C-alpha cells in the first residue's frame, strides 16, 4: 500500500471552498480524501503544458490540483 499524500489547500481555494454549500463541501472533502490515497485516479485529467497539474470533476465541482512529491496542493475549486 502506498503512503498517503498530504493534502494542502492554497489560500484562494480556501476562499472558494467557504463559498460552497455544505453538501458541495462534503463532496469536495470526500474527493480530497480519495486524492490523498491516489492523486492520479481514472478520470483525472492531466492539464497539458503544465507540469504536475491535474483536474478532477465531480459534478457540479471541478477541482484543479498540483502533485508535488508527497503533497497534493488544491489550487482551484469551481462550480459548473
């Protein structure tokens, strides 16, 4: 079993998360927990031209994150 990744949240993403509904926050935190175990799950899209940048969509949320060694940095949270 692999070592879990540490989830870090960039300050702009913290502000975006605060604006989400409680239900959306719950979805986001479940997604973050899953990413801590596997930051490159099936369905995650590598953002071309950007090293280590990925996006994951769990309707209605889109999460943009960067993988750095054993860290996953949440950069952006958007609603569809």
